[in-house]
């Protein structure tokens, strides 16, 4: 049986409870019997889901939202010191706990799998959660996105396995002590916190060093940053590599596209194994193989887990089909790093063949655009045409001179057809005006561009194109 509540977390208060990472921890605590409360900037379906579990969720941030009997206040790195609820917690001497410490406490006493990497974490964590559930192992899990099935980003299960997405962006993944760790890739990102690849590698080395004695690191064999990490860790931890490289321990022999699915064949311990992946693209096939290797490292039979992986049908915002109108399909992509953008566009190209792909892209963060704007523009050249919005700031203040024009100029230099749109409200009409029957529209980015997919479908329906 899974353990109960961590000490001093029986009446937690979450600041920013609606966030993907925060809400997952809050849900698990509520399911374990805690009296959960918290606040978020706006009303949401996530807030309603938390209330259905018995949590008290306030809209807006105010000192009076923090109850006097709260045993701790849980925050993420996005919460600023001038938040009124955080200020009240300091005044009253209520312990303040970072969400990574809260998650680490939830995993204590279980068999954790921690999934890390610059991108692909949510998908791989979700694949493990779904497949282990399909096998009746009843894992607990905390994911940075909502599953298509079973419909939640977190669950308290009564099994012994806990699957968690491990966030490197603020080095909080150093708090975990997994039995199995996955590193999907190691690239420079999160430029507000990391100044160089040297710092990134040092951070991932620290993460790998937290694996419990006798545990396993599952790591990509094909990606340069991951290979360098493997070299640095040589002999310090049991390592299982996966990928298409000839020297991979779990070698991918083929990835055969089958519409919006694919068939994957691997060699493990000298034996071939073929299984289905119910989402498109080579990068998702690699994620599935990473999940397979991690499960096998925990002692789960490879053939059983491979079959169960087919039950995974996707995560919201990860190439999620939003609908079809006037012969145009609209798909939502969370991709916001150039590598992710390229992977999703290549996956869509393999799925739709010669059909036109139109992208509505919203850059995410000024710092990321400053460092990777040119690469984002080159990625957009893989589409037949793109519309580029203003930068979504999220937690950042503007940086002088850094705008989406950096991306637009780079895209045009790479030969791309790009249309800038200032202010996202006019974008659905622009995209619908460009689209014609047989096209695929991809809304892309980590911000609120996801809200525009349904509006594009409405525009297409109303114009009858």
C-alpha cells in the first residue's frame, strides 16, 4: 500500500494551485485525505476538478485566502515574493514548501520513476502512467499535462510505483531520489536559469547522482547532449541506453508510420519486439521505447509492457486533434523549443503526406526567443505557411528589442511563407482565410494559443470553406 500524508501536509495551501505541476500535487494530497486549499489567478476546469475532490480553491490572490490553520504553503518558482499569500505565510511563520519538496515527500516509500529531459517529459511520463495502469499496477503519477485517458494529470494509486515528471528548468529535479531515472535529451533551454551547456550538464549530473543505490538511468543514445552525459557518468550509475544508434542497449530497428500511429520494432537482450504506438512521429516512438526500458528496469516483462503502451492515446496539447471543419483538420501542439517544433512538424508531415500544413505559432518567453528565435524561424520553414503571434510572456518581463520579429526574419531567410499578426484575437480569421479543404492547421506554443483552435474551427464553419 502507498504511504499516507507527509508530515505537516495535512492542511496545505497552494499558491497557483491551477498550474500543471501544482494541481497534480494538490490532487494527490486531496486523494490521500488532506484538507487542500489554494488560489489561482483565474477560474479553470482544473479548479473545478480540485473542488470535486474537496479542495477549497479561491480565484485571485489575497492574504485572507490563507487560513490560519494551514500547516504549510506550497509554491513554485513562478511565485514572486510580493505575493500577498506568501507574505502572510512569512508573517505568521507558516512553513513554505517548494512544490518539488512536496512531490519528493509524496514519493517517499514508493518506487519512483523520474522522467527528465529538455522535452518529451510529459509524453513519456504519461505513457508510463497509462501502460502501468493498463497492467493493473495502479501507479501514482504526477504529470505536467492532462491525459486523454484517464483524464487527469495526477492520481494517487495504491500500487508501489510513482511516476513523476522531473522538471530541470529551476533545478528542482535535484530533490528526487528515483529508483529509475529517464533522461530523454539534454539541450540548452531555460535561459533565465542556465547560462551554458556546461551548467545544463552539471545539473543533469546532479540529478543522475540522486538515483538510489542499485537503481537505473535510462538515457537516449542518439542525442548529443545525452551521449555526453552518459560519458560523464561512466561507471557511476547503472545505465541503459536506447535509440537507433548501433551501440544502444535497447536498439530501435524501425519506426513505421501508420497514419496518426506508428509501429516500432526494437531489440532488447538479443530478442526482437514489435509494438504499436498510438500517436504519430518518430520522437513519440522514442519516448515509448524510453518508457519500455524504464518499466523493464523495474522488473516488468517487456512484452506485457509493450502491449500496454498501445493504450496511451495522447496528452492534451501534444498533437491533440481539436476537430475538423470545411475539410480542414486543426491539431494543437505544445511545442515551443525548436527541437520540439521540428519534431512535431516532421510527425505531421509523415502523417498527412502532401497535404498543406499551416502553423499558427506563439513564441513562449522573451528569454527563449532571444536565445533560440533564429532556430524557431528555421523550424517554421518546414510548414507550408505560418502565422506568427507576439511573444507570450508567461512569468517574464519584456526584454528590450526582443520581439517575434526575430523569428519572422529567420523564417523568411529560410524561405518560409510567414505572416505576422499583432494581437491574437485577429489570428483565427487570418488562418481560416488561408486554409482550404485538405489542409492541416497546427496551433503551436506553450501559451494561450491553444485557445485559438476552436475559434479557427468556428471561423471555418461559418465561412463554409
